[in-house]
C-alpha cells in the first residue's frame, strides 16, 4: 500500500495505491518528474527513511513498514510542516 501526505499544500495521490507493480510504476513516474538533487538514507522514528532534497531543502520523506505481506506500507510525506521537522 502506498500512502501520501501533502498536508493540503502539495499535490499527492488522493487514494491509497495497492499492489507492488502499481506502486513501482508510480514511483518511477514521480522520480522522473521530481528529479531530487540528493537522496539520503536517514533514521526517522524507529526505522530507516529516504530523505529527498531539492534546492538544498527537504522535499519528501519516505518510510517503509514491512509487516505481513498484505499489510506492508510505503509512506511518502511531502507536507511542508512535517518535512521541516526532519
């Protein structure tokens, strides 16, 4: 499952996206559009995260939660209020 949080300020997927192939296709498309300057592997909360930067600022934070197969989640936070805290 792919979940996004734009905080009402950044355009994000409006619905949950399910299925590995659909999520992978979406991630490739978004990556081609965004073209981050830098991606760092960091720790957020209690796990690893990908920190995407553009023009020296944090643009998004991605986390992956792996549980039982049907309950795994890829979360992308683009909400400026939340990314400013990282």
